[in-house]
C-alpha cells in the first residue's frame, strides 16, 4: 500500500512539473562579474542613450496559454536576481499552430489555436 502511495505522489509531481511555466534561461559571459540583487529593473525596447555594460542574456521561450505580462515578469525577476538595472527586450513571440478538431458536445468541427505564444529575449545590463 505504501508503494502505491509513493508512486501516486511521484506521478502527481511529474504532472505538476509538466504544467509549470517555462523557466527563464540565463547566460552570463565567461569571466563577467557578479552583482548583488537589485530591486528595480527598467524594461527597455531599445538600448539606452547612457553608457551601460551587458551582464548576460535572459530568455523565456514562452508557451501556449501564457500571458505576455507573465513572461515579462519572469524576465524582470531573473534580472533582479542577477543584479541587472535594466533589460533590453527583443520580442520573439510567435503564432501557435491552428488545427481543426471535432467538438464532442456539438458534433461540429472547430478551429483551435492561432493565439500568440509570448516569448522574449532580454539583454541584462548595468549602467556605468
């Protein structure tokens, strides 16, 4: 009985992990300095006019059903953790594939998908 309970818990944990949102990936250049966490991070659409230094790249691949604000919040949180003062964003969002399926309730074919899957890459920076 105990074995079944452990197996059920393990299966439940695997299902939860599969439903978890895509986590940000961070790449720091070799030999770059590390910084203490920051509280505020500017989210930029273009490089700033003031001097800055790149400290790494944060990427969130996104997934169907995710909200743009959720993906940007993940980038901001990761940027705060690594000590960035700003992030220069590149929108990598893409359309989800459109498919047809049979609706079992109505017996009619319906179109599914076609929404935008939000995805972003951000260059984490510190001002000089």
